[in-house]
C-alpha cells in the first residue's frame, strides 16, 4: 500500500503510462481489426492508423486530457472499492469528453474517433485496477490507525495492543479533562453501551499517571465531530473504537464515517461484543462488521427488494385506493399515518402506514391492540390482515427499508425499549425491514427482550436464502390470519 508522495507519484505516472499504452493499442491495426469484428458498428467510426508524428501528438494530447482530468485522484484518501472504481471511470470519461470536444472543432491534433473510443474504453477498464492495486494493503496490515472514543482510560488501555502506526486519537475535550477527576476505585463490573463492553479491571492502567503518559505520547486530532476530516486528512486505513457511554450520534456516527470511506473499524477483544465482530478473528484487535452482508447476497437482496416493492405497488394499487376511501368514510382524519423510525447506523427516516387509529396524542409506551381503544373499525381489519403496512412498499422501493430485517421502531419508543433491553441498539447495524424473524414468531415491542433475541439472531444468520424463507413464512402467516378472520366472522 502506497501513501503520501509515493502514492501521488505512482498514481500520476501510472495514469500517464496506461494512457500511452491504451493509445498505442488502439492505434494498432490488429486491435482495430479485432474490435471491428467484435463490434460491427465500429466501422462507422472509420478506423484510422496514425503515423509517427500524428501518433506522438495524439499520445501527448491524451496524457494531458486524461491525466489532467484525473488530478483529484492523485491525493491519497480513504475510499471504498466501488467508490474508487466509479470515481476513476468518471474522470476518464471527463478526459475523453475533452478529447472529443477538440475533435469536434477539427483541431489539427485531434484523435480519430475510432482511436478515441478504444482509448477511453481501455483506460476506463485498466485505470481503476491500477488505483486499487496501489491502495491495496496486505491482509495482516492495518495501515494507518487512529483511536476514536469517549473514554480516555480505554484509549490508553488499547493503544499498546496496536501494532501499526497510530496517527493519533480523537476524544471529546470534556472526557480528556475528566480523567483527572475520575474516582480511584472504578467499578469492576462490565458496562455495556453501544455494543462495546468495558471492564475497569486492568491494574496496569488503574494509575491515572500511566493513562496520562500514554495519551500525552499521542497526538489528539480533535473531538468526535472531527472524525471524517481526520480520516481524509491523514489517509486513515483503520479506526479502533474505545467507547464507554456512546450515544447514537457518537458511536454510530463513527461507524457510519468508517463505512462511507471504506475504513476498517476494530475494537479490542476485551471490549468486543459477539454481535458486532467478525467470527474467527484472532489477535488483540478484532474487526467490527460494518457490512455483514456478502456482496453477492447484498446485490440479490437489493434486487429482490426493488422487484418485491415494485410488483407489490402495482398489484395492490386498486386495493390501496379502496382502503383509502374506507378510511375516509370510517373516521375523520388523514389517510396516511407517518412516523420517524430508526434506520441503519442509528439514522432516521419517515415510515408511512394506512391510519388505523383515531388521530390523538400517542404514547411511546408499547401496548397490545386489545388494550388500545383508539383503533377504528377499518383499522382493526387493516391490522389483522397487515394491509396497513402496504404504503411501506414505497420505503422499500426507495431504499429506506428492506423487505426483511429488524422492525423499524419509532424513535421515541426506542428510548423506552433500550431501558428494558440494553443491547437494543445492536439492531441498528442492518437496514430495518417490513418483516423479520421477530414478526413471523409473533414477538412484539411489548416484549423487547424476546424481539431483540430474534433480531440479533437474524443479524448473525442473514443471507438472501434466509430472507426468502422469512418472506414465504410471512406470506403464509398473512393467509392464515385472513382465514382465521373470515372464520371468526
């Protein structure tokens, strides 16, 4: 893996070299003949072989255009693999557009259209590979590391376990100053928060002076809000988490920043939670699963979500119209009910459902349908048949939700559920779903611990095949509820 000036030199010279090779290949008679055979429409571009002086001018012009367009890529910064590929290809096509513009005005040094098309196509394929190669690091190398957390004591504890270069740490100023006021007799019982379990039972770091020595030997890069800037400015490869009392914005904001920039997230094994870390990890630091899905399963899941939601909206459009009319005739108020729900990484999004209750002030305390006297006659039928959920197909189509996943919970209710089930926020690691293991097993928010067990089981087992099985069981459950409702009437 290259960093700093070495990366800048390799990226610039590699871009120039690959452009030169692409022009030479595109200008070769064998290449043009082969391309014409594979793509007959290529004949319309009038393939032309450039002579010596014209070829040299074409090479210089191509290096200038494509190399100049790729200028933003020469600065090293963390990016996900897919983001790197897409960005490189965008810059290549910008360079190709510059060359085509010169050709449109019939400038004397223009490239023939056939050569231009082949050159841009070749560079768009090989250049992303080059940028990925110079950024690739050995599997046993964590690269450049920062430690991020709200607990200076834990930062001091995990630092000796880090083998790679530690650029610095990010921690709130208040937390850093609070170490001097911390009581000497720290509790020995574990404190679980944000998926990270902390134990104050390391005598080596019980001494406040030892903690301060470790922290003073490193550079403080700022508070937690500066994480994204630090990742880019210092070209960070790995973030080590050291949280004790992280709230939604801090803990999941750090994970979201790592995910967006393709930066690995790790936690000390001593403070790790089995739900959050990869199985089979060895060593003091273990990986946090920022993207627990297999890439192919992730693709199939998204395609399935789009197909399911698209077909569902088309098929149920007439029924949804009838339901809207029935709601209006049954009770005063809007047709749809919307509520902010918790999404992946602790973010929020609006969920829409058919209104099934009289619009009054609602309570965040979960209650059963039999205890709720605000449910309307139409609402009772919609809830029993699950038809009130149909508008959520739109949320699935736009990507806010998935067909299968932990149930999206009202943000206000989430605070109460966390009190009953402290590990509740672990559900934030995956996109919420219309149905899931908890739903097909009749686990409701009135029993948060049971619901949480099913949600965490899904997080561990999630795959496209598991999703399909859950959808089949949910459809069967809906049909069974319909028959039961009909027989009761």
